[in-house]
């Protein structure tokens, strides 16, 4: 097809395929048109046509499976850009999605691969493509809001390793990686203890104010009774290239709660780095909330 390898050829082919009802092939063709750096028609027109095809897919799919989000990048390491989709079923009158599925269109073979997610329901599903393993191939990060208390998330990272797409990060698994204990101490302090790495952090609670402190402390600064808090599951997971070398690490946030969930004491922050086999915590810290100096 070298003689017809022009953006407008793929655009008109996609239009014809869409009218013929061959929507999967129409999507492949429009994606090929979008790979050109200065396409004709413009990228805006091509993107509109792409959305039109996706809308037709949604109305013709008996399971109401529609594309939620998509991104393009070489995720298979063959030098050809692939298209990565998240598809799902929309709940009528709600931002809630169910049956969320990862779909990869191989740019070289034009074959689809569908990967079921362990936790496949939630809100605001998103895709990020970037290299987490250092092999200069895009990996796939998926984040889904659970809708539960504490703003927790489901997140997965998939990488093309040993000739197949494999999950290399799962928040459910890594929530169990380190266990935490939160204990209030005498003299307006609380300690957060991490099992992995083995560290202890001391938080100053005096910023909480006199009313808060008088409820749980005696006038001499001793606790009226023992109080235990807890650390939530991961509520944020962000790709960051700390070394600016093209390889991303993951920064996770977990809220530290005191007497009740809205009684936030701070966040445990873990920096996760790929060691060739798995993600491990490279650095850990605890951040606290500051005192509002504008408060009366």
C-alpha cells in the first residue's frame, strides 16, 4: 500500500469503511491517518471523524461497550505506534463505569488484544503511557477512582515483557506491601510506623488547636485514653521522571487518619522504582498539614 500511504487516503478509506459498517477497520484507518505529522485533512478533522466512528461503535455495540479513553504510543517495542483504549459500559445518569477493559490495537499487525482488569468498575478511568522499566518502550498505567471514602483508587501498570503484555503493578497487591500503625502519644504527638521499610515518623499535633487537643489530652499533656489511627489504601499514584532520563517512577499517596476518617493527620508518600523484577519502595516520607495562619 506504499503508493497510497497518504493521510487523505486513510481518511477517505475510514469514511467508506464506516459507511459500510466495518467500524473496527475504520478505526484502524483513521488512526493511520493520525500518525502523519502534518495530515490532510487536519488533525482536528481527523479527530472529529475518529470520535464519530467511536460514537457509532457505542450505538451498535449490544453491550453498550464504548471507548472511555485512548492514547497512542509504541507499547510492544516494535517501533510502530499502537493505540491503547479503555472501554466500558456507562451507567445511565451516572459517571460510574463498569466492565472496564484494556484494549490494545497493535499498529503493526492491526490485531486487537483485550485484557480484563481485576477491578473493572469505578469512576474517571484514565490512561498514561510512559516507560517505567527502562527499556525505552511505553508501558501502560491505568487509574480508576473507586468512589469510596478516602478517595482511594485502583491502578495497574502493564508492560510488554518476554513477548506478552504483563501486569507489573497492582494497587491491591502493593497496598499489602507495607503495613502501618498509627498511635497517639503523650504531649500532643502521634507516631506512624511503617513495616516496609521499617521506619517511624513522629507528628506534632499542636497545630490541631486547643479544642481538638482538650478532647483527648489531660491538662498535663497525657492522653485521656489510648487512641489508634490508621493509614488508608493508595489514593493517588503519579508517574514522575525524577532523574529526567526518560524512565518514570511512581509516587503514591496514602492518607493518615486519626480518630475518624475526616480527622486527617497527613500523607504517607512512597516512591516506587522498578528493579528489573518488581516495583520496590525507593524512598518513603510522611507529609503533614500546616496550621492555617489566617484562621482566627
